[in-house]
C-alpha cells in the first residue's frame, strides 16, 4: 500500500507539473492516460480523483469510458473477468438466474451496498455521455448523436456489460438468490421480488391468477416479496424504478452493441433476448394504457419515480411479468 501511495503521489506531481499551461482538453487527455496507469494496478479511487479533478467532458468518449471504468473498478468489476467467467453463466437456471451467479452478485447484502452504488455511478456516467440532458431518457441514439461512431459503439458495449452485472446484484439481493441462481433459495424468507397487491389485468384476470400459473417460478402468491422494495400498498418506488431503468437500458442498448461486435462473444446474451421480448409483449397486452407504455420505455430514474409515485399498479405488473418471469 505504501508503495502504491508513493507511486500515486509521484504520478500526481508529474501530471500537475506537465499540465501547467495546457488546455482543458489536453489536461483531460493526460488525466485519461494517467488514470489508465492507475487502473492497471487497481488504484480505483486514485483514478476517480484524478479524472474528476480535471472536470467532466461528456462529449469526450474516452474520458467518460475511463471514468466509468474507475467507478466500476471501485465496485470490483473487471472486464476480463466478465468475458472469462460471467458470460458462460447466462441463461442458467433461468433467463436472468445466471446473472445472480456472477462474481459480484453476492456482494449486494443491502439496498445500499457499496459495490452496487459504485457500479451505478459507473452506469450513470455512461448513460448521460454525449451531452444527454439529465431530464431526458438517455437512449443509445441520443448518446450516439454527441459522440463519434467508434466512441459510441465502445461506450454502449461497456454500458451493456455493466448493466448485466448490476441486474445480477439487484436480483441476487431482492430475489433472495443463493449461489444456485434460483429465486427464493437464499437465507431470506421472500419468494417474490415485490409485495404485490391483487392488481387487475386486461388479460388473465389479476396478479393472483397470473402468479398461480407457475410462470414465475417460486413466486406463486402476492405479498410474499422483499420488504426492502416496500410492503403491500406502500412500495418503494425509487428502488423498483432502479430495476425498471436497468432492464429497459439493456433492452435499448443491446441492438446497437450486437450490430457493432462480430464473433461469438455475445451469443449467450443473444439467447435471452427472445425471452425478454416475449415478456415485454406480454406486459403490453396484460396491462394497457399510456402509463404502462411509458414505463416500458423509460430510461430515466427521476422520471420513472415521478410517473409512478401515486400509482404503483403499473410497476407491479412490470415486475411480475418481466422480472418474476425472467428470474425464476
């Protein structure tokens, strides 16, 4: 540790000395170079401090990617590990069950676990790259309009890896998963993600009827969810919207990533997209209305919370027909 501290101090001094008289753009370029050196030895916070000190430039793709990598590093994420160990876990024992078997998933032991928060910081850096306003949905198209084609492709791919990992943490905790990747098989008592009310559906009567069909694995009854997502009649909209935004982001970003990467690296990811598409279609028929349509497409956390603050029935249908089905 002392060796790394001395190394960081020397590097910081050299960086500051060489930056004197340089433009803001040149300083950010130097910061990216120095931060990557720090990240090569997993000095995550030092890299964050160095990059944040020169100021964010959301139009500078390499800077935003490096900053996101630094926050992801702080969460314990490593891209080589993702490719070497995680992709092979996708799809087993269910479409999203494999995500809860990812290396980092079990580190989420509370709704505000440090790794979850740091990984969310990394995701947010990428979501709003390219000058996307914080009041808008950060779609792939909006990011791509403010970045070069190559930067947009690389950034979207990085975002997809982080989002898949974050969904794994989210489902591991709220779904009470164990190392087997089966919902409700952990040390907790909940068998569903959320404590649902008996929301009426346009197709299939209501949520009680739907859960009884067996399409949701261990989740077979309403009001048997994780209390950290709230209690029946008083759900935690913020935390449920975190799940909505993560899944919607994956749905939005995957097509652009698939179109820019060749080979078999994403074959495991491609295999679960048909299941996700079918689940989304089921939602659109089970609960109609403008609020449901908006929820299925929102990528903005604040907007999701505002739209569902006074009426959570659409959030409940989303979770029951999307997450409960994809994670069994």
